[in-house]
């Protein structure tokens, strides 16, 4: 329930992308938001107010002179208790109205009349030529300068059959942007490099050794860091998870590949923070076969030999000008004792401990944060909640580091 208690005024303007806003409305409602839909007359040509009322559970407003509001001032009353106004889809025409302060219908008047503290987010959706038109680009510059947040557009296939910039973000991407609006921007301007997931160490071309890490904790931390305003790169071992919106993901398989990708990204990006969440295999098979090992008789059991993988976190922490390093420790017992000792051994400022077999693959977790001053416990919660708390704790330590 990422949006529990939030009231969102969802303004819809004329565009074929209106059909996608039905889905967004459901997502916002499921996340706990109270959604108040306001439509322009053009929007009602694309999807009916009946549909939007049924999905939002609230009466839809489309007319400035609507007598259902007791004082007949819907442009004032609808936003006074709002936490955000989202215009999706936002047409070329409506961008022009926002840029120039027009107020000739309910939605544009409501935007002008909004209290200054309420964030206004727009999701432009239009044909590529309309987007590239000099007038639209001028309007986009004015809109941004006024502090209105643009969500997209992106380049892609368009309803008209053409391809290019102007396509609206997908509903789940808009949802991520809206959720992020309400997060504390404690990591704005920071580059963060994160490892996540298991590694896979081949035995032969079809077999390998891996572990039970699902990647959920690392992915949740990557998402929370992006929501807090950071630019995030995620170096991920094999997982079934989609990349969190806004996060750049690099796929790797083995510990050595993860090491190489991390070292390359350190060079390219010079991140301020490195968070090693991945469950990296300590050893790889030294005598891995190029061909599938065959069971030719009852007695030909393969004899695997192992060599140690590089300790990515320890190597990064030992670099001159190392980023602020955060490590994870998955222990099976004695977490308080082992966690504190591991932080010192790895020579890192912050280590996050958890009980490995209580968390691998699960939706929730509990964490203990070890730093030079002792430890702080984050009680059991879902991984997203813990990730947000961890990012908050990290941001505080970066300020004092
Ligand atoms: O020593 P241990 O494997 O318990 O340390 C765990 C921490 O070190 C985690 O942050 C993990 O991502 C990181 N690690 C690593 N490279 C390895 C092994 C662990 O970065 N080869």
C-alpha cells in the first residue's frame, strides 16, 4: 500500500492513451490512493466517465459548471485536500494551456488554482511530429521551468502508425513515477552501484552451482535508491525479476563477470556508494568442462575442484578513493557477533546483517545495521519497506561521512 492515505487528482485530456489510464487508476486504487478523476471534454471522446467512475470509485468531474459541488467551485474544491495532481495523458493542447496559464475548462482552471505545495505531474502523449514541433518544445521548457514534473514521453510505436518520441509511459512506469514523488529525495545527485542476486558458476555448458538468493532485497534497494533521487546501476546475477523502473541493469552470470562489471562501472561512473547485496559464490569450479559431462559408467563420478572467486566487496573497499561501501552478511546464527566482526574484517563503514535461510526467496526480512557506533535493528517488514529504511539510514551516514 505505497499510496495509503494519498489523494490523487487524475486529470485526463484527449488522446488515445486514455485507455491505459483505466489500468493506472486500478493500480493507484490498489496501492491505497483515493483517485479523483477530472476529464476534459476531449478525454470523454476516448473513454467514458462511467468507466472512470467505476474504476476510481468516485464521481468524475468534466464540467466547470458542475452543480454537484455545493459552492459550484469544483476548480477550487477538488484540489484542496489533494496530495498530487497527475495529468495523464497530457495532450499537446493541454501542455500549451499549462505553459501559458490558460483556464478555459475545469481541468486547466483547476491546475492554475492549485495550491503551490501540491506537485503537478504530466505524462505527455502525442504523435512524434506534434512532440517535435518547436511550439511544443518551447512549451515543455516553460512547463519544466515552472516546476511541473514531466513523466516521459518515450520513443516507440504510436497509435497513428508512426514511430518516435511522444509515446506515453506505460501505466506501471507512471505508477513508479507517482510513488517516487512522495519519497524523500535524500540521494539526489548521487551515483549508486549495486550488486544483487545469486551468481551461477558453470560445471559444464548445461550445469552449474548457484544459491537460493532471489535478488528481491537488492532489487528493492535499487528501487528505493532511485526513488530517493539517485542514479542507480544494478549488476545482477540470474534472477526472475524485472529491472526496477529507472534503474540501469547489467546482467552477469558468474562471480568473475560480476567483479569485471563492477570494476568497469567504477571506472565509468565513479559512484559515491557501492552496495554489495549479491550472494556471490565463494568458489568456482576450477576444472569446469567445455563439453557436457557424460555418465558413461556407474563409476565415472566427476571430481570437481574449486578455486576462490574474487571478493568483490573487499576489493572495492580496498581501492584508493573507494566509494562508501555497504556490505551484506547472510549468517545462519550468532548474527550480532558475526556481523560486527565481518564489518571490521571487510573494512567497510556499514554492514547489513540478516539470517540467510530466513530471507532467501521470501517477501519479508529483518535487518541489523552495523557501523562504527554499534548496531541498529530494523524489525521484520516487507523488503520494500526495509529497503526504504535502509536508504534513509545510508543517506544520514553519507551526510556525516
Ligand atoms: O564474506 P561474505 O561472503 O559473507 O560477505 C558477504 C558480503 O560480501 C556481501 O555484501 C556480498 O555481496 C559480498 N561479497 C562479494 N564478493 C564475494 C563474496 C561476497 O562482493 N566473492
